C-alpha cells in the first residue's frame, strides 16, 4: 500500500501555509502560497498546484487521506469561509471545491478550533476531554473541547472568546461593539494598552520612540526585559484582564487546562504569570489550583498545519474507519 | 413483562421530593420526605421506605428501571453529594448506597444539570444539541449541553454560572468571593437589589413596609404589576446584569436556546423582557436574534422530578440498552 499523508492548510491574511503530515504527525513537506488574490478560484488553483508539486517532490506515490483547512470564520457545518475581515473573499465554499478536485474528505473550521484539535491529537491535550485553547494573534481566537469533542455550537460559531465583554463602554472593536476582550488581549490589544499608558503616565520609556505601526509584541517583550515600566505594566494589565475573563470561562467549562498560543504567548512569563495570578484570584474555591494554564505542546511553526491536519485524524476517528 | 418506572429524586434544603415516572414521562406518583435529618443513613431509609410505599400504592409489580438524583453539589463522577451549603451532610456517597439497596443503575448530578437533561428528554430541548439552562432559585444554577451531551467538566463542576464575576468589588457571595452573578440574579439577588434601590432613591414604595426576610419574588412581581417604581426598576437591573452575562455565555457556546427556570422566572415578562433586550444589545452581530431565551417546557411542580428521572433515560441511551 502506498504511504498515506494528510494535507493541513492554514489560510492567513497574507500567506496560506500548507504541509504534508504523515501518520506519526511529522510535517514531511511544507510550503506556502500568497493569499491576496481576489479571485478565489485562481487562489485555489495556485494552492492545489503547490500541493501536487510538494507531493511530487517528496514521493509521487503518496496517497492523500484527507485535507484539513483552518481559516478565519470558516464554518464547520457549511464548509464555507464566511465573511473574514482579513481575507479577500466571502462566502467561498472551499470544502465543496476541494472535495471535487481531490475526491477525499475535506474538513474546514476556524483556525482556533483547528489549533484546539491539533493540541488534542499531537500536543499536550492528548489525554484531555475538557480544555480550552486561546490564540493571541492580531485578535483573540479560541477553541473549546468538552466531553472530548470540539464545541461548534448551534450555528457553528461557538468559542468567540475574543468577543466576551470586558467593559460595555470600553475600546472600539472590529466587530462593531465596544470593550470586547480582544481589544485588550491580543497583539493589537497590548499595543493599544501601551499607547494608553504612554498617555496616562509621564515616565520615560523607550516606547516613546516607536510608532504604533512599528511596534510589535516581540519589541514590547524585549523592552520589558530591560526593566521598562510601561512595557512591564502593559503585560500586567493584559494578564489581569485575560485572567479575570478566563475565570468566567472556567466557571462555564471546568476545564483541565487552558492553552495559550500565538505571537503574544511567546512573551512567556511576562504574559503567563499575571494571567495565572489574576485568574486564580477570581476563581471560586472548587476551581483554585486545579486548572493548568500552559503553552502549546506544538512547535510555533508547524502548529497551524498540524492543527488543520488533525481535523482529518478526528474525522476518521468519529467515522470509525 | 412488568411495567417499568424510573424514580426521580430532587433533594432540596428543606424537603426531598421524589416521583415515579413512566415510559411516557408521566409522573404517576409523587411524594416527599423531610431533608433535615443530620443522620444521612436515617434520611435515606425514610426516603427508600417512602419510595416502596409509593410503588405499593400504585402497583406492587412495578419494576424500577433506575434512579436519578438531583442534588446541590452532587458530583456526576463520584456519585457523592459534596459540601452543599443548605444540606445537613457532606461527602455522602448516595449513589453507592442506593445501588446497594435497589440493585439498579443510580445516577446523581447537581439539580441544574438534572433540569437541563429534563428539558432535553421531556421539555422544549428535545431536538436541541446545544443549549443552556439557568435556574433562578435562592442562588443561580446552570446546566450546559453541547454536542447533545451535558458538560460536566474535568472535575465534574462545570456550569457554575452563578459564580461568573459581574464586579470583582461587588456584593459579598456565599462562595467567599465578591460580585458573583448570583448575588445580583436570583431570588436573593433581586431582594438585595430592592434594598439597594430603597436606599438609593427616595420614592414612595409599598416595599418600604416589608422586611428583607418577609419579601418574596412573588410579592416583588405583584408590586411591580401595580406600577411600583422600585419593583419595576429591580427587574430592569436584574435583567440587565443577566442579559450582559448571558451574552458572554453565548460567545462561549453559541447555543440554540437559553431556558430560564425557577421561582424568579415565574415573574414572566418582568424578567424575560429586560434580560433578552440587554443580552441582544451585548451580542456580536453573528449571534443577534439567533438565540431563543425561553421558559421551561416542563411544569414547575414536576420539573425537578422529571429532570432527575431523565438522567436514567440518558444513562440507558448512552449505554445503548
């Protein structure tokens, strides 16, 4: 029998990464194509050609077992990428098209759900039935697993924790509301906090020489490590708000662990320590010291591809092949 | 074959109600025993005698298929009633004892989870895979169903929505923290709100003649219907806080419906209307006008017994008998 692989695809605003994943969870080939093509069918042709080129370069006899797709606002139920702020298309039936082109099972869901499934299949959640994944990128994404299964909800839009409310009169959010969690806790959120702190305090700070658009979470982390008051305070503030809201999430789900992934999680103790401290301070006694807040068990580079490919592992598990 | 029934037991602080439920979900016999016996084994003997007496009075050939128990702080995983504020025992292994005494399947869980399962088996959630139940009694209890299954969480303590935080510096809560949802939204919570409003405003109100201990939600409802400013404002305030926090619950779970049960729900439009209005105002666009907020599909009297008995229906479903 020919060797089987799963194709994992992670569609991002700028580039779409994909990889070929073997039975052991190794990414044996990895590449990317440009996402910014307004013609979705053309984009998909480019992606499919790149997948075939990858297969041919590794071993032309490889058999595709299935294709998993993680994309912002992709609906698990309809297989369609709905209206995503950073993508050039809307309402595109990616699952239908790829099933026709490859004649294998194709499963799509939003990127944070894919990350949660990746953690369950390849990462630190292998033996967990109840856990939550938080991805801190441009926004805040999340995936929820209960009773060993991803929670999609009635419409397929469960786990939008970026849009729980911190303050109904708070910061303007891209969703049209105010005070959503992701306006405080995300790569963009912490930048907004930095600029608020620079306004509120008079302290000297390296951060006063950097524009909003130039500032990155990596820079904030490095500046915090040099002892900068504003940078350090921005992590404390971000962790406080995340910790308070995670306590509410625990009261809903009583999870075994909460994984924090994505760019801002790379700040390590700067973000984990205040988050855990404030979460614990807001937990009712039965939950205290019971919920682990952890980094991902997957490498930062391959995590999105493994997450997407794990959707297919899960698909075959559920259909008991 | 002898006719089979399920015994549904609802253990409350003062009385323990039980009923015999037939295959069609009819409560064919119903009675109660006193809960306030510090000797748990004695209490259980009284209860079991009353169950046998009930069976003998209806039809001595009835066969017990299983026993479902709803009780505050009962753990689904351990079958034990842990430390409940209003019960005279702690850490009592009710499932073990009743299994030994009756030699049939016995399942226990907290009363709000039992209510959720009752709604799924006998009520308005028969075809729903994703919904939430909120019980407004002395406190605020809740049950969560995702993917057609009750969410118990890692420790068995999921769905403690009474203890999400409204305000970290808010009202003192029985759990030892401050500002928990149930300190605002529950039979006790709305009484606290009434007394705050009587302090904050100078308006005349019938409520100024009633002591805290004498006041009931039924009285608040009647007084609101006579146009009393303070009574009406107390519902608006309660609904605002519940609606805001339910919007966060929707962002977690994307449920098809939220059922509101228990004494305070009997206030009807007084509590439902502001709750729905404020929930909608706090939902992100994808959820707006998609989540039904509904009263229970079960009668108020039999709901707890049907809820408890439904645990056994669910048990046999899951074990595919």
